[in-house]
């Protein structure tokens, strides 16, 4: 499990929590993805992973990146994902109308953070 190193360091709110909606929601697919392969009862979207959940994950990720920008001394503890994982997970959402603005914002925060910490 990829989260074990973070939990061993007592980082229970790892940035890995954002990967699930960012990776599972496919912006190229017209339909939303049912979590666990099932649809919600009565056609509701409570059990579906769609652009709203992905946009929420991008917004929360941006907030976390902005918080690290304010205190760069915690960079090593807070940023638990490498750029090779995080950037592609964000960039794939630039094409969807509902997520593109939040993806741009997340990328700009990530670039600003990279500029500060080197």
C-alpha cells in the first residue's frame, strides 16, 4: 500500500487522498464513473465519481499547496507525491470544462511552490 510510508511518519492527511478522484475520473469519457461499479439508487449521483468530485479534489489540493507556500519549511513533510505522479494527474483535467479552471489553479500553485523550494 502506497500510504504506509506516510502513516509511518504520522502523516495521516497525505496528498495521496487526492489521487483517487483525479485518476479515476476520466475527462475524456462522457459518462460519470460509478464508484465500485455500481449506480446510485433511483438514478441519483451520490455513488458516482464525476466532475464535481474531481473539481473538489483539485480545489482542496490547491488549498494544501497554498498552505505549504506560506510555510515552506514543512515542504518535505507535506508534499508526499512526486511531480511525476502529481503533474499528470492534474494535467489530464485541463480538457474538461468543469475542471479546467481548478486544474490551472492547482498547476500554478505547484509551479510557485517549485520556484520557492527549488
